[in-house]
């Protein structure tokens, strides 16, 4: 996945770190239930097997770790040297032996967790540059990782759904996707809600035409907005990320 414009504040960094840890545990725990043979099965992502997805998540941990190192030291260390290198790392990683691939996913996630924990308070406001060229503070990095592991855990097609993710994470994901889709403005305009009472959150997506009202549980709303489920009774959405 690529990055959008959400920038968590310092106040939300602890929450995003918790989501990152929870998402990693869920992803790795789910991976451990998949047999070696079933790693070759397709995922929800076109053209990718589970091997590709695991390699991508492992490589992402290392890439985010490079940005954490940049924030800590001030030495520029990009996530990837190029998009081609990123793609090549995934393809090469997907061909690793099953045990080696699993170990890579576990050790890279553990190393990133250590890097997050060791980052001095003063370094969290240091700016780094994402793979998409956005300049962001390091406070955004835990959210980028949390989103990566949680959504891709669903993509493994191994029984985890958005309903297994926390409601708080799903709300934050909806915030993120709404900002992205509204910023593009090329899809249908939407009025989104998770319920009919005044205490439930609502979102407006800038887009084409009169806004279509959509009310879904927050997990279903996150799944639909990210393209992980489709519904014939709702507007067709363009690809997310």
C-alpha cells in the first residue's frame, strides 16, 4: 500500500503504536496457522499469493524501520531506493523457503517494534520522507505500519475479517480513506455514518454528484471503503491505494 495524508498527533502516537503491535501479532499469528503448502494460495490482492503478501509485509517492516532510523540519527535513509527495488524485494522474498519467509516476517516485525520503543521523544517530531515522496513527522510511522499489517491480515484470506479489528482502528482507517478519496474528488460524493444516533461518527466524502447516504457498522464501512468487500446496493468505488 501507499500513503495518504493522515498525520497522527503526538497524543495519538501511543494508540497507533498499540494498533501496530496488535496488528503485527494478529498477522503473525494468522501466518502461523497457514501451512507451508497453503502459502502458495492466492490472496485478495490480484496477482499476489500469500507468499508475496508475507514478503511485502516483512519488507515494509524493514522499510519503516529505515525511516525510524532516519528520525533517530538525522541521516537520510529512504524506505526504498526505487519502486523497482521494492517490487524486486517482494518477488525475491516470495521465493524464499517457507521457514525462512516466516522467520523474516517475525524478525522484521520484532526489530521494528524495538526501533519504535527506542526512538527518543525528541525524535518523534523529526521529518522523514515516505516512499510516495510525502514529508511527514515520525509520529505518523506507527499508523502507517498498523494499517499495513491489519489490512493485509484480512488480505491473507485465512479467516480474519475487519470485524476482528478494533472499532477504534476501523474508525481511524475510515478517517484515512475518507481523506484520501475526498482529496482526489473523482469518485461518488458520500455521506457516511455508522448508525442513526447523534453520537455516532459521520464523514463526508467530496466527489461527483449529490452525496449518497451510506450507513454501515464501522467494520463494514472500513472494508467497503478499502475495496475489501463490494456491495451491489452501494456506489462503485475506484481502487483504494
